[in-house]
């Protein structure tokens, strides 16, 4: 990656009136949370683990739920802290240029870094809540983790006895329509769509690249591996996100006078 590439993108960000960020698992790897498809990703190391992210399997198989809840109990998000990449987006927000962060992540690290929760669109849900699939009751994840630590393997809803699931979106489960509509609006309204740490292999989220380009925005992809949308991008950057993203935001992260 030539230094001039970073400087060019930094100028685009600095000159933009509106920037939307689309973040994936790669922005959190430097916080100790493994991604899914990278060289050390969850599915790369254990392809069979993909079944644990399938909604129908979760509902039908108690053993899948037991395995999923054990993973939830041990999830790296509980001890992870935001890194320089997360903080760079906070700086961009404070400059008045960042419209929204559309994130595929469920870890809550954008909010922990200081991003306005109303500007963080969690298209794949949040690990910090639990929902009953029968009555829809939502409770804090901490309550269910306490039950797991007390010995329950497949906790059920205390209100109706229904199946509990983390408030995340599994394969085969629909996205929240309101969150998705807001994400499309954010992609269509920006001058620069900044994709950070996403493989862009999961739809419909990856299609936001086309939404932004069709609306006339520049598409910038910062990711360790190549993506299916590199050919559509105005710039493709690699390198440690915790170093490159602050450099992109850099001089842009000053509030307009």
C-alpha cells in the first residue's frame, strides 16, 4: 500500500460533507475478537462451527443451543476494549462528518469507544441482549450469563418458557426492517462510504456498496483480504486498521468552523 493512497483517501474524507462507515469483524480483531473468514477466523479454523450460526438448527436442536450458549459465556467481547480504529470513528463523528456507522459486529465496541448509540446501526443485532423467540421479551445478556454460570445449559424464558437466543441475527433469520432501512439511507446519503474490516461476503449488507456507488459516493475498502467489491471501489487499502483508519481520519477529525 503506497503512502499516497492513504493521503488521497484522507483528502476525500476531509473534503466530504457526509461519510458513512460500514464496519465488519476486522475492526475488532485488534481488540482480541476473532473474525470469521480471515486466516485465523472462527470458520476458517473450524468449518463445522458455521452450523452454530444457523437459525433453524438453533431452534430445532437443543445440543446446538447448548454449544452456542457455552460460546456466549466464553465470548471475547466480555473482556475486549475498543481499539484505535473504533476511536478514529468517534473522532470522525465529533468532526461533524460521520452520518452513521453501519456495523455487522455484535460486540458493542463502537458504543464503548464513545460513538453515539443512535448513530450505530447494528444490522446483525447485539450480543448484549437476549430475546425470547416465543413472547419477544428482551432482557440483558448479563442475566442469562449468570444463569449459565449457575449451571443451566439451555436457559428458557422465565416469562413463558420459550427458547432464548442472543439478540443477534443468525443465518436464516430476517434483519430488523427499521435498522436495514436506516442503513440503506445512510449508504445513499454519503459522499464517501468507508468499508472497514468487512469481507463483504454477507448479503444484503454487502449490497450497500452498490447503493452508495449508485448514489454517486466514493467507495473506499480497508480490509486485510480482497473482497468481491474491490473492482467497484475507488480505493482499496490494506494494513492494520488501528494504524490506517486513524491516518485516514487524521486531518479530517477537526470540527468544522
